[in-house]
C-alpha cells in the first residue's frame, strides 16, 4: 500500500503546473520598414546568452510576428539587434523591457 501512495505522489507531481515566467517571455515584433528582417537577436541586460528569435524564418516588411525568448533567465530587459536582407542592421538604442510591454516596432 505504501508503494501505491508513493507512486500517486510522484504521478501527481509530474502533472503540477510549472511557472514559465522565469524561462520564457513573448514579444510581438512589428517590422514597419521597407526591408525584410532576416535575423532578430535579443540579449539579457547585464550579459547572458544572445538568442536569435526568428529561427531562419525572416519577417517581411509591414508584417508582425509573435516571438518567444527561452533563455532560462528571468530577465525583463533586453538589448536587441535586427539584421536586414541587405546585411545592414538596427541596434535598439533604448533597451526593451518585456515586463513593461510585449510589443516592439522597428521603423525606418
């Protein structure tokens, strides 16, 4: 009987919800330029792993896409870089705070 109770505890723990706030944040990126964005990088403020968010699926001019940052940190503030189809790039001068807003627009 004790083994059955132990199994029930382990099985119920496996289905408990896990908080995703510390590991994943979402951002809706709006490309309001006339060029396709081919890569979009985000780096947590203060250092950490730089993550490419478009996953080799560019973002056409005038379009938006919901992106997910899964970097195992609980950072809210990120520096970003957008790379365009002509290899030019756009560095965000003001850092993006995903705890304040989950939308960002890149304009010309």
